């Protein structure tokens, strides 16, 4: 709140300027003004914020280092020269260092550092850009870097940590580096070193992110367009997926089987300093044991990275909130999130409706996030990762606790996935004093897309993903539905095939290939499979075939992810998913940009089934003829795009709606997205896609919260949940 005194014209000008020239990072949601009696102020006075328990605090996301701070860090005459924790009101850590609101230094990880007189003077000076910058620090008063050996014992470095880091990195050593929201592993961009990192981390194929010193370095490695350059340089400084440049000197094992590279620019002075030596790019990947949250405490990191890191580069500013790097890309002309975390969280997503009760979306089992809907805002958590371990459950509840405290919210409603085995769903079902509303997985994806687009009407949804628990108990994943926040109707789904081996069917795409072949051509499938998968033993293939034909073990699935797996395996692109979505991703990257017109393969649109079985004999003929796999991949993509477009258009006509929502992890497939968007556009349909939250399960919690809220709101009059506790 501000009290402004002066002539009418001056006061008006001040209010106008708030909108036209706000401070760099200010987010103006609303300006309310009213006349006040004259007080005769003589000077500018700042009255400190008080935790009064009524106003909703704004907790800002972390912000990448600004140009002015960077200049100081590089200026030998400045007191911040080479200081890794330099920041100001325009930049620096926020979300990751705050443990309570209002956002003042004593309630941050900087509480233990007393500012020196120079820092205090800048903090107190209204004309200085460090005026009221809570995390201000300098070499005299702020956090410091130290080096530890692989066992966590401090090492004395004679010529400074930077020199030590450069020297050992160039020898091929692997460093654990404490960053903003957790630990990273850093190593040289070198084939052998990367292979060693992969071996130690037991992560054979998952793409690793690269941090580049500057935009010029990025351009040497990747093809860069201006929206991508803008994203890289934005205050959020996410990892941006970029096409690799032909002939660029990037070791192939950084993103095996893919034509893209995840790149980011330094976002703290510390990171800038790491790249101010003999190399201008390095691998920088989040350090977490498989399926566990990103590591944040020194002891936990030393324990968790035993046998992986040769050295630890640490500092004494605690990390309060774990927060992974965000991952985005530009697809079909828009920003698309793979992971919405550091730099974006906890900035709310605007809604087009005003919620009268606080609704929590509990999230999914993988790529989990939670979401709190309150008023006209949806507040999404950072990426919480895979659920199902003690550590991830603790991370989840700690983060939820923080958010409820930060935003002073108490949910009255919880929406959760209807899957009987999801850990977060089990937890949600036990929550006391809350209305509990199960939400079908694909309905939640659909609602998430409607909500972030500010659309409240009826629409048709094409929801394509890997795994979702269906209302009939089957594993859904290729669904054309219609509905709104309240309800949905399933119009088309991919014809069910058998999910061979459950979890191991997801790991081994050849099992799904055999499943499709068997459904398509019965007994003839087995001899074919022997030729296609010579690396599998005959008994193994037979066992899977027997399983498919045995009615007792029938596990039906309409998953789009499994269809891509099957084709990926048939083409020999990928026969083991070592990370989620690998086979589908590698297949999608095979599609050539300019192959001219090709006919799609045959498919069948039944009363409520989309049947891809007729595609398989034709695809196998192409394979047998030795046709280019890129062209087969392209024909397959066109087949899927054609089926989606046709089914959606039919449902739009029967349901008399012209709005279509595309959601689910499959929509990360850039070719599919662009093609379907274009084809639906030709039919004059209004296509909604995800631009603010991920289309994958990372965006699911928003849809769960929206559906739960509207079901609660429409079913029962009144606004208290006590009415429904029967
Ligand atoms: Zn700054
Ligand atoms: Zn200082
Ligand atoms: Fe999903």
C-alpha cells in the first residue's frame, strides 16, 4: 500500500506510471485507489511489512542474474568482483530461499548472514537498485564457496576454487555443484567423460542438459530462432530444447538417438564464474538418485552422490525449496513446457473463473505437481517428480506445507486421480475435513488445457498420452472426448490391445510390437516377430504370444504411448525404454521436415473405436521393401494425425462445438502437434493447446483442481464443505 500526496495531476501521473513504467520485476494485478485526508508528508517513508495474516503475500520466482550485477561481478574495481552470490532487486534467488512470508531477510536462507555496512547502505538507499533487496550480499558478509573431496571432506585450494574447478574439470573429473534449487552434476562436454558420468549415474540414455557461457556458444551448437533466444535470456532462464546444428562438436552420448539438445544459460553469478575459464559449455544435469527428488542438503548430497561425484563445490547458503530447472521448447510457434519449475514457480496461472473455495489438485504419480486454485488463480507447485518413495512423499508434503503457508490457503476440496494405486491419490483419500473428488486422468488433462486457456464452455478433447486409469479399469491413452469441467463423454478411443507384461511392457517396446502384430494377424505374428526381433529368444516371443492369446491375462490398453513404442520397436529405432517416452521421442525425431506428400497408412474409424491394426500389414510391407525408415515414421505420424483429425471433426459436428483441446504427453511430439493443429485449423476449429503448464502429467493437477472445484460448486449449493461431511 502506498499513500501519495501532491497536486491532482501529479498523483494521477504517478498512478499512470505504475502501469506504464513498473519496476522491472513488478507484476501488477490490480491498482485500487481512494482519496485520503492530507497528512503533510515531508519525505518518503517506508513502513515495514507486517505478517498480519490477512493479505496474500506474493512469493516471487527465482530470477536470473541481471546485466548490472553481471557487470559488477566482472569488474575488478567493484566490491562484487568475482562474487558468486551477487544480486539485486532485479535478480537473484527468491522462491528457493524463502521459508515464510512476508518476504523479508529474516524469513529467508540469508537470515544467518548479517549485511556489512556497504551492503546495508545500498539496502537502505531508495535510489539504489539494491534498495530492499533481501538476499543482498558481498564477499565481506555473504555466503562462500568451498570445495569438498568425494567423501565430503573440505579441501584447501591454494589458488582459489575457480582455478581448482577448471583444472580438475579439464582432467575429466565430475563435480557436484550446489545451485539454486539443488545439486547438479557438472562435467566436460567430452564423449569419454560423459560416458563415465552415465556409467556412474546408471543413466544410459536420458538426455543431459548443457549450460553454455553465452548465446554465441549456444549458436555454435544448435539452430536458434529468436523466440528461443528470448526464452534462454528470459528472467526464468529455463533449459530450452533446441535442434542440434549439423556438424556441431557435441558428443553424441549427451542426447543419444535425439536430434535435440537441452541448453541453458548461466542463471546465477556462480554459474557465470564456472564458465569463465577454459571451456564455454559444460554438462549440467540435476543430481538425484533415480526416482528420488533433486538433492539439496550437503549431507544428503555427499551420501547420495557417493561413487558418482569426484568433488563437491558447495556453499553455506541453505536451499530452502528444492527446485529443478524448468524445461521448455518452442513447438508449433508457441512455448511448450516439459517441466515448469525454477523461474516460473510459484507464479500463478490466471483463470477465467473466480473460485469461491480453495481446491487442491493432488497430481499424478510421475512428473507430479500439485495445484491450488484460489480466487482467479491457480498456483502450481514445482516439479516434484516420481512419487512412491519415502523421500518423494516428504518432498511433496514439505512443499505443500510451504505453499499453504506462503499463500495462506486451506483447501476445502481435493481432486485426485482415480487410479487405485497412485500414492498421492491414496494420501488424498485420507485427508481430513476436505471434500474428496476423484477425477479421471484424461478428464483432468482436458480440464487442465481448458483452464489455462481461460475457456469455460464445452469442447472436444483429443487426449493422447502413455498411461491413465480409465473408468472401465483399462489403461487409457488415446481418447477423443467431449465435455467441460464438470463431466466428459468418451466418443472414440484406440481399439484395445493387450498391454503385455504391464510395467515390463512399458519398458520393452518389442512386447507391444508383438501385441499389435498378434492382434492384427494372429498366429502369423510369431514367425514375423522372430525375423524382426532376432535378439529375443524364441521361447520369450512365444511366451508373450501365449499371454496375449490367454483370455485370463488380458490387460486392455488404448495407450497412444504404447502404439508409438510398438512402431518404434518394429522400425528398430528403440527396443528398450530406459527413460519415460524414449522410444516415442526417438521415433518422432526421425520424421523428416520436408518429405513431400506421402499417403498415410490405412486405419479404421468404427462407432467408437479408432483401429490402427489395418496399418500394420502395410507398414511391414514398407519395412520389407527396405523403404527409408524416416519415410515410414512420417507415414505413421500422418496416420495418427489423420485419425485424430477425423475423429475430432466428427465429434465436433455431433456435439455442435468448434473448440478442441489437445492435451497429454504425446503432444510434445512437434510434428504431430503441428500437423493436427494445421488440419483442425483448415476445418475452422478453434484449437487450444498448453502454453502455461505442461501437456504431460506435470499439468494434471491444474485439471484435477478445476474439475473438483466445479463438481463441488455445481452439485451442492452453499460454500462450506461442512455441509457434505455425511
Ligand atoms: Zn541484479
Ligand atoms: Zn556486504
Ligand atoms: Fe497422462
